[in-house]
């Protein structure tokens, strides 16, 4: 399986923005050129493993957090993302989302059986 460079670049950009960092600031923390980071975020270039490690460390992220959609065993990352999304929900929001997820799961499973 080839790495999904588009998803990787998007995830790096999302994490960078969530930390309130500019490309220049993240580049400095990761000790890479700003143009390199820009190319990675836009999937205009393939990122080397050493560069990806430097970016992950600068973002305080794990490699599997950045590349999980290219991994076969990534369920734990998906669960963490869902938990993060739900962490600030109110009780009534959680109840509504539980009902939505239950319905969506049923629809998906019925659709896959057709």
C-alpha cells in the first residue's frame, strides 16, 4: 500500500493550525525549510521518514497519528479521533450523536449487504 500523501499533508496542516503555528514556525521547530513543509502539506512532494519524524516531533504527534489512513491496523487511531471529537460535547449532544451513529451504522451495514 502506498502512503496517502494528500491525507498526510492535510493532517499535518490541521495539526499545525490547531497548535496555532504558521508554516514558518513549524518549519523552524522541525528544522526543515518552509518550502519543504509547504510542498508536504500540498502533497507536491513525497516526505522522507527522517523529515516526517522531525515534523511529528515538532507537532508533538506520533507517526501513526499522521499516517493512519495508510495503515492496515489503525482502528485505535480512529477511536481516539472520535473520542477527541466527543470530548467537549454536552450530555444532550452525546445522546443525539449516539442516535445518529447508531442509525448510520445500521444503514451502512444494510447497504454493504446489498
